[in-house]
């Protein structure tokens, strides 16, 4: 795997983490909103939504779709994390922590720089070096 391929994979993980958090928030907000809504049936018939489908049924289908997407994203996140878990053990503790902070925890470069007390470009160089080490480790493991 090349440096750019691995970096793209890590950026993909970072994006999936953000998407997962958004989906979790959306699911909990929609559940909370639905808890406060009650339908009154004035005609002793089911309250219908668009196309003759009960409102409750549409909500259940929507929530099932959201949960399915969330589960798929979670599975993809685990797959990427599993992929990098073995070679990351070869890195120094600082490299590991910065890589995790950036791509797993989604921290911006500025925050990493402040937390570790480095100059502006240093965290980027450390993470870049760590990615190169992982690539070399993966190449060596394939031989």
C-alpha cells in the first residue's frame, strides 16, 4: 500500500467517524421528537400518511433505514481500524497517539499542536512519518 492510499484510508476513517456521530445524533433527535407526538384518531380508523401508509409505519421504516446506514458505517469503520491495528503497534507512543487523535478522534491539527506543545508543522511531520512507517511495515509483511 502506498503512502497516499493509506492516508486516504485514514481520511476515510475520519469521515466515517464524523458520519457515524451525525447519524447517532439524528437517530436520537428523531426518537425524542417522536416521543412527544401523539396522533388522535377521530374516525376510528388508522391515521394515514402519504400514499395510505400509516405515519407510524413510515417512521419505523425511516428509523430502520437510518439504523441500517449507521450499522454499515460502523462496520466499515471497524474494517479500517482492524486493517491498521497491527502495523500501528510498531510506532512510538507519540506517533500512535497523534495518529489516533487525528484520524480516530478527529482532532484538528491546531488542537494536536497545542496538546503536544509542538510548533505548527511538527505534528503533521510526525503523523506523516508514522504513515510512511506503517506503509513500510505492510510492505515487509507481504514479503
